[in-house]
């Protein structure tokens, strides 16, 4: 009928602009009146939406009319039988009969939601928007008679209590009992996912301004909204909670809401806004003498400062938080601050201090019986050991953390730790184990319906497959991850996986595609304000351009990347770019500049304490010196690289350097030394199960042996 009326109105007012008609229909207050035409349809019925609805309404019984009127008070898109029972203050059985009768009268339409929802939640009931306007008009006209305000309070009570019950299953801490409203975490998640739009609408409805739901729903939904990456919903709810507390003069509540808002803004990568609101929260809490809560806000502020690579400020902020906790004898809070301080120290590459911080935190958590945070500290400790290339200790720390999460039933956190463990296994070239570990993490995320976590696991799986030279599988894994990140709206993570995908395509010779992806990734990082990773994408672009024999463009890309590293103060990343920069300069025979680039890289890695990076720079510098036919210098530099790799215990890279040294020694016609170097390289590769590399080394040894015999015959 609505379409018939609009058609008739447009036919009668042919010269009226469509924009005017659309504007009239957009006004909810006048929409029903606008949907009226002086005439009848083919059956002689008046062409007026309101008249049609009134006819249906008059045929309802008194209880049905009351239900119809009150249903318009429900915010959101639809309502379950259980929620309607709270709204109408009747039993679910009675309410279902009423709702079914309204559906038969074509005033409601019903759908059934599959899944593990509790009884009374599967059936969903909704109104067409025009019918809702009519019901809302009647509802306000009969508001006193129906006790509409009281009904709205009952519905808000129901939504708040049920959301809080669901949250107990998501937090799942041993010290907090699980609500029996839901039988499992999956059921709680299913309900939250089904009701999300309604819950957000309820929390932001005018009636919620004077109801606890206006503030408390933001806390009850925080973990769900963050885990499921509904960041804008979380920001909306926490911002409203802060505004409500501010209006009522409750400063402590305002600061708490600002603290949660800062976390939501951080997860949405709106770092500047997060820093601003967290600073406000800390100031309010300091002025009101809420020391422990101030420390909590400072802790969160420090984490955001770390995200924008302001590590010195982050360390100072976490130290301030730790001092407050220590002065108030809050050992648990102190341990949290120590864990976060360790993360900031890791960013500064002050590894020994970071290890001390994480170990101290883990000890306190163990003593206070907080197994969850003990596992968090152990996981952070493992990541620090990885940076120091103390792989055995890293593996032990991650495994201990994973065991705790497994024993406490925290699957989501277990998946996160398994991802980190897989990364360490990849570094020690235990690629099959790494892939299996990432697959295990992906399965956990899939079972817990965490698509974002699944995509992270797929990304890491792709990196391990890349190292095994299973490039097609690596490309598939990265493409699947990119699709998920795109579908979940995580532009930043999409950029990261596109960068990895570009590297995999580069290795298969699909260089133009690789360059396009690195350009796309760089654009994403520029858009999201992550200049550090923008530099990484530009560096990878340079690698692909070098492979494509476009050295001038590669050098230009590296120059941009180096500028970004200097602007962001990331000296370590600058060293990595300089290694690739030196290779591009070598391809255009600019040997002196290449050697200078490697000298700068070596100096940077020495200052930052990265012995592996130093060794890699020396190795590549040796190759340039060989190309420049400065063999004695090349041999000396390569021997330094080999010594470093022996010291760090990285047998595979040591084998590569020995093989390179053998080639240089052969070129310098020092064949006995060359053979010895290649044989040592082969032995290293054999121990690392590097069959292909072992064959290459043995082949090089055979070539050196033939050249030695030829030299002897010539003598």
C-alpha cells in the first residue's frame, strides 16, 4: 500500500522535486500523515497507511492492543520472546501467544534464530518501520494507562542483568562464579551477538540516561565488543557513560568511563584521542585522591604511548603507576605495571631490564595466585627472549603460559600464546612444528568464533610456509587472512598481511603484483598513521624493485624508508633498511656507497645490541667487497660474521656465511681454505636438516677441489 500511495502522490504532483518528497518521508513525525492519498484502491479501500493500521488495531483485544503499543518502546531492530516478557511484565508463554496473534494480524513479523540461544531467545519479533511509528504514536497517547515508563525500566533491567550474566562467561576468571543464565561461553556469545544492536540502542535510548544501563552496559559489553572488534559501539557506549557521570557530578565514575573509553579508542587505533582521554582520567583521579585507580589509568596511558613508539614516556608512566601501587601495598597492581613497563623496555631494546620486569611480575602473580596475569607476564617474557634470540628460554616461557591458559579454560588467550610460540619455532627453523602450532591457534580461534584471531594465525602460518618455500600455500594463507581482515574492518592488519603477501609473491617471481601490494600496504599504513610500518612496506617495495632490475626506483624507496625510520626514531629498523639499500647500490656498481651503507648498519646494530643484525650486515658487506674484488677485506669481514653467528648459536646462518666465505676464498684462489669452509657449511646444514643447502655447500666444495687440482696441474 505504501508504494501505491507514493506512486499516486508522484503522479498527481509531477513537477514536485523528488528531493522534497523524500525529505517529507524522512521526517518520522510527519511520515504517517504524508502516506495518505485522497482516493481508493481497486477494492475500494482508502489509500491511507494510518487508516489501514487503525482498522487492524481496532480488531485487536485489549491485551493485544496494550502489547502492540508497548512493543514500540523496545529499542533496536527486533525483540525476543524473553525480552518482550520483561517489557510486558508477563510470562514468556503468555507473551508468545500475544506476539503470535499480532503476527497473524500482520502487525508483526517473526523470524527464528538458529544457534545455542537459551529458551525464549530463538523467536525474534519485529515491526515494519511505519507500523512502529503508528504503535509509538498510540504508545505515547496511552503512556499513563500502560505505565510505559515502568515498562521501559523493566526492559532495561532485563538487558543489563542478562548482559552482565553473559560477561561472566567471557571473563571466565577462577575467582568469579559463572552466571547460570547461560550454560556455556558459546551460548553467552551467541546471545550477545544476537542482541548487540538492541543492547547498544537500549544503552543510548533517552530512558537510559536516568537508568543504570546508560552507564553499566558499557562495562558489561566492553570485553565482547572489543573481542569481536565492534570498536565504534564500544566508543559510543563509554563516551555516553562518561557524559552521564559528568552531568551528575560523579567524578570518579567519569574517570572510570574515560579510562574505558581510552582503551576502546586504542583498539580502534585512534591513539591521539586515547592519550587525551586517558590523561584526563588520570588527572581527575589524582585530584580526587583515587591513587590506585589513577595508577590503572596511567598503566593504560603507558600502553598507548608504547603504541605510538614514545617508549621513554611509556616507561616513565608505568614506573609512576608502579610507585603508586607500591605505596598503597597493591602488589597485584604493581605486577601489572611491571609487565607493561617490560613491554616498553622491549620497545627501547633494553632487554635485560625488560626480562627483570617480566620475571618480577610473574613471581608476584604466582605468589598472589593470579594465574591469568602470571601467564600474561610469561608470554611477554617469551617475546623478550625471542628478541635476544634466546630461543630455548622463549619456547619454555610461551609453553608455560599456554599451559596455564589451557588449565584455566581461557582458550582465547591460549590461542594468542600459541601464535607467539609458533613464531619462535619458525625462528629456530622448526617449520613443521611452527605450522602445526599456528594451525592449533587457528582452530581455537575458529571454535571461539574469533575471526580476527584466526586471521592472525593464518598470517603466521603463511610466514612459516614461506620459510619452507611452499610459496603457493603461503600465498593462500595470506589471502585468506587478508579477506578476513577486510571483512572485519581491520584496515591496519590488512595492510600487514598484504605486505607479507607481497613478499611471498616476490619470491615466486610475481614482482609486479608484489610491488602493487607493497604500495597498497604503504598507503594503508599512511592512512592509519603507522609510519613505522609504512617504512617497512617501502623497504619491501625496494626489495621487489631490485629483483625486477629497477634499482633507481628501489633506491628511491629505500631513501623514503630511511627517512621514516629517522623521523620515528627507530634505529633498528633503519639498520634493516640499510642492508637492503646496500644490495640495491651494489647492483648499479656503486660499491663505495654500498659499503658505507653496511658500515652504518653495523654501527646501528652494535649500538642497539642486535648481534644477529650485525652479523647479517657484515655478511652482505662481504659480498659487496667480493664484487669490488677486495677479497682480503671480504674474507676478514665474513670471518667476523661467522664468529657472531657461532656466538649466537644460529647454525643455519653460520652455514650460509661459511658457504659465502668459501666462494670468496675460491675466487682468491685459496682453494684449501675454501674447501674447508664449504665442508664446515655442509656439516652445519646437515645438523639443521637443511638438505638442499647441504647439497649446495658440497657442490661448491667439489668445484673448489677441481679448481685446486687444475691449479696443481698448471704448476
